[in-house]
C-alpha cells in the first residue's frame, strides 16, 4: 500500500476507533501528508529509518519548532506501529526514530490589572449595543473567566451555558466533558450578548441558525481563526505583540489563580489537564514573576 493511502486510513482509525480529538487528528493527518510529500508514490515498505530522518531534517531546515518535531515523531511512530500491527509492513522503521528534546518555554502572561483594564474598555464599547462588540466582550470575559480552550469556546451550544449557576459545559481533549465555572463579570457579559447581541448576528444568517452560542459576522458558528483575530487585536496592544491568541488568556487565568492561592489540583481540574505536570508549568510562571519583582524591588537583589 502506498504511504498516502495508508496515512489516510490511519487518520480515519484515529478519528473513528481511537476517537482522538479533532485537533489531534488534523495535526497527525497534516504531518503524515507532509511525510507522503517527501516520498511521493512510495510504498510503505520503501520507507526506512533514513527516509524518516531526512523528513525530520527537512522540517528543522524550515525552522519548525521542537514541539512540532516531537509531534511529527510521535505521528510517524504511531503510524508505522499501526501499519506493522495491521500486517502492512514486516518491520517498523520508526522504532529507532528519536524525538528531539522538547524545550519548555514559559507561556506569555498578561498582568491581572492589564486584563482588567482591557475587559473594562471592551465593556464600555459593548454598552453601545453593537452585536459584534457584545460578542467580543463576552468571548474574552469567558476565555479569561473560565480558562477554556478556544475549541471549547467555539463548540459551545446554547444549552451548554447555565447563567443561573454561572457554569459552562465544555467538550475538551479526548472528548472529555467537564463543567467549568465563570465569574460575575463574565455572566453579565454573556447575558447581555445572548439578549442583545446574538439575535442580531443570527439575523444575518443565510439559513436557519443553529444552536451555537457565538456566531461570526455572517451568522455561522464562529471559527477558532476568528477568535484568534479578535484576541490578537484586543490583547495584542496589552502584550506588545499581535502574535498572541486565546491561549494567552488561558495562561493568564491559570497563573493569576495560582498567584491568588488556588490549589494546583483545582487548577488542573479547571483547565482539563490530564496530567498534573502540564499544570505545573504555571507554578514556574509564578516563580518567574516573583523573581522579577524581587530583582526590581529588593535593595540587595
């Protein structure tokens, strides 16, 4: 079987049998398509360890991040391991493929005061009643107030939002469902949007509106790309760069919770992390902030 056909069969297996998250399946499918492009028309049995190393080397020459290279290594290992189990190849060429060590970079975090100032300014704009301003304010309040992922935000349906309890039900990675609380400012912003903003966006739809909470300017469910654009525009000025997305608000919320004394395991539950080790990076962020404050303020620093 040719590599490209086998790669697509593997992606379908990840999606339908292993039920990995859509984002993970998309990433693995893109990785394996890139591999197929480097060995066009090749059979699975033609791909050896050297070909895989060449593929990763080309990625390094493009400047791919180490995290991307690590994911590509994992995609190749999973793919060829599956092919061996299915009897498509007699030997697995990826067994000795070494993933580059991942560098752990601290996430970009805004200060609590700067986020509050940003959200206050957005609230003032939204008070005029423009549907898009109401939506953008509600989205950023919810992203920061609940620390949900952008995919979880865009996947919200109307029934997922409980304003009385101030919670949202989200579907996270691995199709794991959790209920996440949000604060009073987010509840006010969401209530205003649902009452005054959402109906205006729904009217722009070319067809019957679905159950989505957040709609794009043309009346369809908002996309992660559109949310990225909103966050980059609004938060970019605060952080001094437009190379910023919704995860910056998630990072900031997690760091501010820990700065305020929240239990690490409670933050893990809120964020939907499978591993406590993933959440612990925010303790490093807090330590870095503390060290920076010390260096600036202490006379003997």
